[in-house]
C-alpha cells in the first residue's frame, strides 16, 4: 500500500525557516517524480514544487522561487521541503504527493502537515 | 501560467441527480487534465487523468471529457459519498495549476 506521511509543520515567525519531511513507503520511491502541493485555510490547491527521480531537476511555483528548496534522499525514501524567508501567505497545509511524470497529475497524497507563519 | 477556471463555484444537488462541472483553460492544454475530489480535512483523491481516464478504484459514475480548453466532470447519479469539493488540474506546462474548486452541496 502506498503511504506518504508528512511531518515538520508548526508555528514559525515571519522571516523564519522550517523543513518539511515526507516519508514514503509501499512503492519504489526512486522511480517517481514527487511534489509538494499546499492549501491555505479555506482556499484551493496550489502546486509548490516537483523534483525528478534522481533529484537532478526541480520546478517551483514563482511565489516560492529562491525561498523554498525541494530535495530528496532516495536511500531513506524521503522527500523534503526547505522553506526560508517565510511569509504569512505561506500559511497552509502542505501535502506531499506522488507524480507519474515531470508534468503530470498526482496519484497519491499524504495527509498533510500544517504550517502557520505568524508573529 | 495557464489559468484554470471552474464553474460553478458551488452546486446544490440531490442524491440521484446528474451533475456536471466545467473547467476551462486559458490556453490549450490538449488532454492534460486531471480531476480530484476532496472532503473536509482530507487529502485530495485522484478521480480522472488525461481528461477522460478513470483512476483505478473510482466508481464508474464518474466520467471526464474534453480537450483543448474546455473540460467536464460528470457524476451520472450523485451518491451521498460524492458531496465534496472537486478540483481540476492542468499539466500541459511544467508550472502546474489547479482550478479554484467546485463545492457540491446537498440540496
């Protein structure tokens, strides 16, 4: 059974940093693109970033470029999102999701982890 | 970026109704479109990919159609479990974008 379990969310002050983690199991992690999608409270879904199977290629939504970094550790079956220079508008539930390609839909999602950016 | 616009934003329907949700893209995305269902406090669930392909395990009352810039998600006979919010997502470009969502409510 495919499982994606996010962790690392919490309360951070504006300008602060946080790293989210996603532990994957039930599939061959290093054969899939992976991504992060977020959802602000009461709002819709917003794609944040995607990363290639071997970590050699990454894509970001414009609003996080230069502040967020997606990376992975295939030996640990784990995906990460390093978030720096956090803003109030980054407040959201962050979902880890499996992608079937570099431009693709997401076929499995984690349960999400909440990031709140507030002073 | 490609903008995705769903209509309506909210839909009130009864069990057994046929329901149609529309998603329009700001430019052609060929057939690179997915539909998701999301219930409160839960992660989205993939229903349809490549505009009309049903994801494994999804009931056959769900169907998708369209190409280019206009797409539809149809629920042939609405069931109690189907009251949720539905999102479309394009993946024609590397900058992935979602529609704003359509909430299907009980009439």
